[in-house]
């Protein structure tokens, strides 16, 4: 291995860090520590389909041998659209307003797109997950078929969480009379393992169709976590500074570099 290349959104581009070229994010820091080349293809505010395009584009133009791909998938409610008349891709998401797109496509078209997103696309957990899962699975297969070493993490827990709806309401609807009464959703974590397994299995079957859970089963095998959490969750739980735009700052990235360094080193050996 000779190079680390990262793919993702603002978290791997380094938005709100001292340098916003990827070098101060955890993959960039590890590359510096290990003395290997580093590049990032990350793009602020993009969706998972855009991240897939980053990967396909990079490896169609560069060698695959000697490269470790570091991928951090983003939130599944972000949508990437190709606008034929403008001949460009745009990303829509919950925080997108027409002003963000006005300079690209004009205010009227921007308003139409944002209204369409909020009215027809953003509110479907099934649709959001299905799109992202298909994208992620295709990339995983492509990387495997091309023999490319990769490490994948993710920002959106719902991508691999097969549930939707109120877990506490579900528990009370299906609970056995011998099970304890619970007042808060956090109390579910204190249940005996056999009860948690039973209600989790039932909840997933009820709330998500099999084509979602089947994809999740395949995709999650390749996904790694920060001690069972996303980077943002891990940063918050450890008390690292996080901006109002939800970007963990330099201390979190330095700690993440410490967390992953040995694994990266083993793959680069």
C-alpha cells in the first residue's frame, strides 16, 4: 500500500477545521503519521450517490493497487439529482434552501426543486434507505471485484437500523404481561437480552420490508464504527467540541486518528 484516499462529505473534507482540504481529518492525520500519500475526493453537503461517484471516478482514473479507500457514508435523506438542462449534479437535503442553489440554476428552479424534495422525497424512510443501501451495496461489490482495500464508516444510524416509528409504543403493544413496564425509550437497553432480541426482531419485521432488511444485512457486514457509534455520536459521547453545524473539531479527529491508526497500519503493511 502506498496511498490513503478518502471519500465522503464535509466530515472528511474538514469543514470548520483549521484546514479544509482533508489533511486535518482522521484519515489525513493517519496518512501523515504513517508517511504515506494522501488525497481526498470528499465534497461538502453531498449525498451517498455523490460519494459513490467519487469512488468510481477516482478509481477509473487512478491505479487501484497500493491504495486504501476510506469511505464515510452520509445521511440517507440527502438526494443527488442530475439536472439535464443545467448539465450538473445538485444535492438536496433537509437544510437545503433555494439560496444555496440559486447561483447554479437560478432562483425559480431552485425553489421548485426544494419544494419538490420536501413534498415528495424527504419524508420516506423506506425510500431514503433503499436508495442509500443500493448505492452502498453496489460500491461494496465494485470494490471487492476490483480488489480494492477499503474501510467504511457511516454518519446516519438509520441506514442500518431497520426500524421506524416509536420503539416504546411498539414495546407496550407486544409486551408479555410478565415483562416490566417502561417509561422511557432508554429503558429498553436495560431489558434482559432475550427480551431485547425478541422485541428487536419483531420491531424490525413490522417496520421495514424484507428488501430493506436484506440489503442492510449485506451492507452492515462491511461497515465499521467508533465503538459502536458514528463519528458524531462518538465525539459527543466523549465530550469533544462539536460546532453548531455538527462538525467535530480537531480534538475529535486527532482522537479518531489514534483510534484507527493500528488498523490502517495493518492494511498498509
